[in-house]
């Protein structure tokens, strides 16, 4: 059907359908019959075309509005709102535009038809985006903050990833943390960045450490992120500093007292002579 024919084509139903008509009944389905939903394939930037059938089996005219929902899909109907006479089927062409930056994989949506009473019916829409699949993952902005290790995972590929994480930390005298690889309870879509953290409640009280996070995912290269941190027991450090200051102050006071005593004695000897 030429897309220039933007207006819906109205087709008269067959006689058996007329005899079986029930007032107020209507339905939606992919045009042509035999398809429970819409399915199409195309590369990023493709414009895909199909037709939706809206059938008014009732004895009164039907007014409907059409809209679509979907994962980044742009759907345009030839007629987003139309009136359908009684016992008539309307064929409504539409296009689906795949985003130019869409990664390979499936994208789902729905075509929704709503009448003037608020009743709504939907047909599922599934688009397969073609192109090479690439798994790529990085771990960034690793830092030790208190008793937690913070970091960010970035999916730089074209497929969704379920990452695995291993944590290791070395101190002055050797390893102070070693956690075996485990699967994280997250699913990272392409192009997404996710901030996460690892608890470290038993971190050293006094040490200089280097933390290393190693992240892997099926099909992706191993990614590593590092951070350094120093742990100091500040209460003890403050007490030590205060003690040192007290000793220094006492020494200064003794030196001043000694100078005053020497000055007094010299003055006394001068007076006697």
C-alpha cells in the first residue's frame, strides 16, 4: 500500500461477519490475519512499515485514537485518530524508525488503540536491531571511602552484560583483602554507567593499601581498576601529637626559667662588687 495514501482504507466486512456483529464490539490485529503481533528486523536508522487493522463489529460508528509505547522506538501512524463506520474494518499504515545509535538486539513495544469510552486494546511490537555484537566493559573511579570501596561500571559495548567482580587489596606486609569472583546482581545495558560499592568493615586500622577490582563478563575482556589509601588511627595519632606538644612546651618553659635564673644571679654578683 503506498504510504502517500495516509488516510485509513475502509473495507466492508463479509456477510457472515455482519450477521454475527454485536453492538459496541471492536478489535485490533496486524493486517492480513494470522499474526498475533508485529515483528520486523532492520539495522540502526531503518524505517520499517506495516499496517494495523481496527475492526468495528458494532452497529454504531467508532472513534479511536492510536499511540505507541516502546524501548526508544519512534512509531508514526498515518491516522493517529479516526472514525470507523459500523461493521467496517480500517487499515492504518504506520512506520517504525529504529534509532541511528541503537545497539544490536531486541526492542519491544506496543501499539495501543483507545475508544471514546476509555477502553484500550494493544498489539505487541517486536523489532530486532541488526549489527555486530560487541561486549566491552570498564571499571572506573575506584576509591576507598571509610569502610566502603566505591567504583563505577561502564558498558562500552553493544550487548547487555552481567558482570562478575573480584576484590583484592595489598598492604605493607601483604594481602589484607581477597574476595573471589562473584556475579553481581545487576544487568548493565549498552552505554550505561552504574555506580556501586563494596563493604569493607574489617579494613586495617593502620596501613597503606592498594585496592584492585577485577571485572569480567561473558565475551568481554577483563577490566581492572585500582585505588590507593592510607589508614591512620586518628585518635591515637592525636594523643601522640598532643603528648609531643606537651613535652616541647615543658622544654621551652625550662629553658626560659634557666635563662631567668642565670640573669638574676649575674645581677646579684654585680651588686656585690
